C-alpha cells in the first residue's frame, strides 16, 4: 500500500468514527417542576414531548430527564399534574444543557369532574386512614424528642426596579437591584429578612412535661416589627390529624376531621413507589363554597394508611384579609420501621396589605426535624432533670452567629434567595448611605438614639406646650444595655418659659430576675403630672399632645 493510499484509508476511518459519534449523540432535556405559589417540587408530574411522544415522570424532588435522538423544531413539552393547570413550553427552550425550572399554577376548584358511583374507593380509603388516625398522631406516643430547625424568610414582592433606580435619594443604594430575583416575571421579589433557630425539644404525655433548649438563633435582614406582626400567624403549630387547623387565627376544617366526608370530595388518582414503599395519591376538594376548608392532595402509605406527604391550600373564595395565597406542606418519615413522624413542615403565604399589584410580602417558614426518638427512656431522664412542667432554656454561645457554625448545623442548604439575604445585609452594613438612612428612620420611629452607653430621647418630648408652662423644653437621658445588664439610670430635665421653672426626674432601677420579670427601683420627681408612670411610657407632655 502506497503512502497516499494509507492516508486515504486513515482519513476514511477517522471520518466514520466522527460520524458515528455525531449520529449516536443524544439530546438530554432536564428540568424541575414546582408549585408556583409555594415553590415546592411537584413529584410524579408527567413531562411529554407532544410530537415525539417521549416523556418521563418527575421524581420526589420534581426533577425529570428525557433523552431523545433529535428535537423537532415545532415540538412542545407538555407538563401535567393533577390539580394544576397544564403548562405548554416550546421545546426550543431546552436546546441548551441548562436545566429549566417550570412552575405550575393551581387549577381552580370546581373545574374538575366529580364521578359518582355506588362504590367510592377513595372514600373507602379515607375511612381506613381515619380508623388508624389515633396511632399516627404524635400525641399517641408517651414521649418523644427531636432536634428542630426553624427558618423564616421574608421577601418583598412586586418590587419595582424602575421606580427604585430613578429615585434620586435611593441612587447610592442601586446595588440592591442586583439582589432582586427576576426569575418570576410577574412578581419579582427582593429577599429582605431571614431568621434561623436550632433547638432540642422534649415532650412527655403523662405526667405532662415540655422542655425546649434553644441552642442557637440568628437573624439577618431588614427587621421591622409591623412586618413580622403580619406574618405572626405563620408561627402556629399545625397537626393535620386534628379536626381543625389554625390558619391566621381562623380554624379550618381538616380533610381528616372526624366528619371530613361531610365537607370534602375525595378522589384516588394513582399509585407510585418511593423508597420501596407503595404510595397512593389521594386528592380532596371542598363540597361546598364559603366554608373554611382546603383543597389539595396527599400521598398515603398503602399498608399503614399513614400520610407520607400532604399539601393544603385554602379554597379559592376563603377570605383571609390581606392573604392572597397560602400553602401548607407537611412530609412524614418512617422511624423505627413502625412510626411515621413529621420531618418537614413548610408554610408559604403571600400578603398584599395595599393591593395585589403593589408592594407585598411573601413569607416562607420551614421547619425540619432530626434525631427523632419515640417512647425512649432518655427523653424521660432528660425531663426529670428539672421539676418545671414547661421550661424554655436559651444557651448563649458566641460562635452560633458564625457562618461555619450554621453551615455545619442547619438541616438543609440555604436556597439562592436565602443566601441573598446574607449577601445583601453584608453589603448594606458597609454602605454609609444606608447606615445614615437606617439610623435616621430608627430615630424617628423609636424616638430614641443610643450613643455609647447612653440613650437620648424620645425626641417628641423635646418641645411641647401647655397653658401653665407655655412653651416647654425637655431633655431625657438614660443608660442602655451597654452600660450594665442589670442596672438602669434614667431621668430628664425640663423648663417652662411661662412659669420660668425647672422640673425633672431621676430614677435608678435594678433588675434581679428575667424569668419571671422582677426589679426594684427608687425615683425622685419634681414636675407636673402628665400621666406617666414609667420612664419608657408615653406621657402627654409631647409634641403630639400639645
């Protein structure tokens, strides 16, 4: 074989190998399907390419993967899950290897067909759950303990980037726009606040004893008292096996109420296997409008008839004042091969106090449970260390605010938006403009300002007036916690221009107990009576009472 022929053969071999690799290469379409309101993964949703007819089901984390030889130019990916609106996405979105996030909207109740028959298998299944309900409720156990991790994140929804960017006063803070999550085009949000708590919890039924040891707590973000009051209802404990479930101070009827079949329609959807356990998918919808009931679905273990996962949403016409969207998700895990115990609890609420299209709040509370012990002697031993029936202990640990501590101790990795809160706060606390604005707003709102070990104000006492003193000037000074944790000194000096007299007060207070609250004090006062009994109580000699 000549040299020329050799290179020709070699070229053909290389070309054939390249062609084989080219034609055998497959296109992989991947994505994650989530609930639009709660951001919770939707398991066992179907994802199908309509023209090719190939598809897959999402796993327990809402993920799916479809392998195809080629992508038809006009093909559409159809995402379908019972209880949700169908999503149709052009297949061209999946040309890149990046996994796409697909969010499904809840299908309004009343649009589904209700099948009536003499034998309702779904209702029979519900009755089996109710028979075993007492044994799956955690109140059935004599005692239990666990490590509990609580996390509350608050986002500002409908955050208008354009208005913020064009405001001259806020121009130095335009870097905040880099933290706005715009993945949702209809509701861009700004992560604003996050708090984390890690505790050990112990419970004994008879005699009743409760103990919680708060091991660590961490708060970051733009903390606002009125904001947190709006979300206060999210701290309520929920037991789906109870007859009623508290939602923002309203009692909603549980699907597993003793008379739940009078309030709900039940429908069996399908069965799936998860971790070698056969699960039955049960959907429930309200029978009547106007009642405080839920719509949603749950996965039930087909042998023990215990809830593995449940999603609850108040029915569409439920009036919860400023709450425009709400989801409650609970997941249970099998422990000791016999008991199903709550291991994840998620509460998501959208709040619009000034209108749906204006700036609102989205709160996400997640609670996870680890190291669960049930009917264990170690729980009794721990509770016997104290005679108190109910006791809350706080462990002071200066290392608990470090990033290293929380990366190691928190039960799950922070999401992108949760990480943004810490990044935003770190940037803000170094910005002089923000520090100035924050201090000014806090001074106006609270009325006082800390300067080292001392506190001046309230500012609204500085100038006032009445018919006896005429124009009155007053200056308050007090020590703060930096001065001493137990001792407090406070007082004020005032002068009336009409009576031309000085007035004032001096007080010393010692706090000897915080649980229960206890202190002793001594004071001297020479002034008119303006209805003030304590130094931090609002009297009538202020700018607004003039």
